[in-house]
């Protein structure tokens, strides 16, 4: 990441991953042979206060659910 705020974004990404693990949202498992993973992407947003100052750097992992197959994934 080449942003001036790269360190803040990285910290926010780490917090998001910890939150997902803590809440039991997902778990890491072995991928069955012949199967593909469901893709995901990071979404970045700067949250601002009413006066326009930066409140925090918010990061979410979003799964591309449209690539899932019914009763398979």
C-alpha cells in the first residue's frame, strides 16, 4: 500500500480480521479438492465527524456472494 495513511489502513484491516475471528463469523478450513474459493475484496472508507475531521479509517471484507452456487458453497 503506497498511501500516506497506509499504516492507519493496515491497522484498521487487522482490527477487522480480529473482529471477524472474535465474533465467529468465519473459520479457516481446508479447501476440498476440486473446489474454488468464493472471492472477496476489501472496502475502504474514511469516516468523518460532522465538522469534517477524520473520525476513523473503516475497512470491511466483502464476499462476492454472486459467485456462490446454490447448495454448493
